[in-house]
């Protein structure tokens, strides 16, 4: 299995290097025009394939580890539940800016989109505060234990 992964990585790397050489040799003008002759497509596909393979392996190994380690499954479910709770609280707290119209080009944001953006910002602040408190608490605990 390890040999197969090394071969796939080598092939993807080789195609990526060839694509990079083609882009560099095309010159600045071809790059500025956006590579209309399919210059960037192979490099983009390599990125998509690599991302897909990486996500697939991460999911497979995480799920395998979760089901073989039941104590880890409990802790993971607690963490996922806490994250979902933060998202639900963030959505409940944030309201839509109904009278204000947010424009992105010709598109106007709906009240639901405004609420979702607000919920994302509130969730970010909550998670930032939790991370800061955890880091400070860890540092204080380390200083006290010395």
C-alpha cells in the first residue's frame, strides 16, 4: 500500500512539475491573459486530485480510528456536540439586519444570509475566547505546577 502511495505521489508531482515548467516558459503575457490556451488547467486538476485524495484519506483514517478506539469516540462526540452547540447559540444570538441592504455587485443579501454571516462572526468570537482562555489557563497551570 505504501508503494502505491509513493507511486501516485510521484506521478502527481511529475505532472505538477511539468505544468509548472509550461507556465513559467509561457511568459508573463500568457500568465496575464489567464492562460486561455489551457495553461493552468493541468495544475488546477493536480490540486483538485491531491485535495480529494487527502480528504479521502483523512476521513478513512479518522473514521477507522474512531470505531477502533471507543474512548476516543466519546471524546470526539463531546467535541462535535460542543461545536454544534456554539453554532446553534451563535445563530440564535445573531439577528438579521433586515432594513440594511448588503450588495455584492448586482446581488442583494437576504435576511437569512445576513443572519448566517452574523452567526459565523459570533461563533468565531466565541471560539476565539475559548481558545484564549484555554491557552491562558494552560500557561497559568504550568507556572503554578513549577
